[in-house]
C-alpha cells in the first residue's frame, strides 16, 4: 500500500511517527499489508516560508496513492481560516471526500466524563457529510466595515449530494446490524433541524425516508433534531449506533462525541471518498504548546492509522486494523496508560507507540 503522509504542524510529526510505527508492526505478519510512506511537506511552516498552501501539482499527485495519513494543520502565526481552508478543506473538497466518518467509542480503562456510563454505553459512529452545506463558501459580504454590514453563508445541498451520503450511511448500518445483533436493536439516526431549516432539513428528511423505504426496508430509521441530539449524547449515549448528518452539525456533534469517548487524545476520523482516495486524521488540532516535547498522546493518530487500513478501500488486510484496535484496547484496559491527556499518560509519546506496537 502506498500512503501519502502529511505530518503538518505542531505535534503532527510526533503523532504520525507513532501511527506509522504501529501500522508497520500490525502489517508485518501479513503478506498483503506491505506499507510504503511518502512524505509531503504541507502546513503552516511551509506557508510562512513560501506562501504555498496546497499546490495544484501536489493535489494531483495525492490522487495516485492508496490513502493519505494526516497529522494536524494549524499554526499559531497564521490567521485562522487560511490553513484550514487552503489545505485541509482543499484536500477534502479536491479529492471529493464526501464522507467524514468518526467513531465514538469509549475504550475500557478510559475516563469518561459521563457519570455511570461505560464502554457498553458509548459505541457508535457518526457519518458527517463532508463537502457540502455551509462549508462550500457560498455567500458573501457587502458594506464591509460599515454600520449596516451584511454577511451571508449559505447551506448548500443537492439531492445527489444528500443521496450519496445517505447511501453510505444505510449501507454501513446494514453491515453493523449483520455483524452485531446489539446494533440491529438500534436505529439509524438522521440528525438535522427540520423545525427551522425547512428547506435543507426537508430535503434530507425526504431523501432519508425514500431511500430507507425503497432500498433498506430492514433498517430502522429515526429522525432527531440536532439540539436534542446533543442532549441525548450526554444523557443516553447508548441509544445511538449510527448517526448521519450534514456538515456543520456533524462538525459540532463529533467534538461532543470525542469528549464522551475520552477526549481528543483518542478521537480519529476518516475523510472518505468511497470511489477514490481517502484521508485519515486525528480529530484534534496541532496543539503547538505541546509540540516537540514527546508528551502528546498519539492514540488518536494510531486509531486513524487503523481506520486507514480498514476504510481506504485498497486491497489490504483489514485484520491489521483489528489488531491495532485490540492493542489500543489492551494498552488502555490494562492500565498501562494512565490518562489520555498530554503530559499525563505516565509515559512519553514514543513509549505509547512502542507499547501499542508490542501488543499488535
Ligand atoms: C474538523 C475541524 C475542521 C472542520 C476545521 C479545522 C476546518 O474542525 O475536522 O472537525 O471544521 O471540519
Ligand atoms: Mn471540528
């Protein structure tokens, strides 16, 4: 497998080093799983030096790989929005990675801020539509800086954009129901805000009902408003198995999801193009204050590596992904790693990588 690696900014290089180490260990015993990593220098440092964000030639080259592994994008000396839009979103949009898949799974031994909730209660997955909605940049500003300034940012969805996302969600839900009887007791949730967003919400809801009834009659469908969803994720996270939602709502509820699974130290996600090149990343940022100290938690990047092996779509041994997940579970469940917080793990970044590699 040929993997493009973008370490990026801050703690990105440190966590990516551990992810690569663990992925290599997990693939060592498999004949199919030979990995080759190719590094790309993108991020705040390059931008500050050369003014370049994502050169068109690099975007074209990225299309030649089996998958992309990303560390973190974000630099304290660069104004917010430039690197995010110019690199991260440019790759997501440029490679049409229209699914953002974010598991919310509480591992044994991990501190959960919800009282009386454990690993059996928190094990679901959020599918965030990843290339539409308010993220498309439609809208504008007039009278800038004047007292009557006007700004708009529009939520854009077409029926095909909604349908392809729902298709992924229904099909994933069907697979989970087959693999695990507990999942089939739970619905596929569509999350939106149909009581106010009567145009876009209605589009999503009708598409959801039609596709479900016509193509996936065995999948139980439930609609939930996004505000109520934040409440239930705290109060009754065990109600959820698969959630599908539009871009901005997905951005927000996946940070909440990350917190109930133990924090950014463990939260990973995949930007997936089911027919193309996908990119996998820890959800957390570049954490510049921890950079270069060997104290940042690499587990989110390691879990992103496992997701890469599972979801890239390349001909690869997904048992390697199972082995990584089992190793993370063991390292946490048996108390080797004291806390998920940077500097409080009871071991260094590289020691966490060594430990998980040993267990795969
Ligand atoms: C995320 C991040 C990004 C997003 C930012 C950095 C553009 O918050 O991956 O969730 O909003 O998608
Ligand atoms: Mn986010």
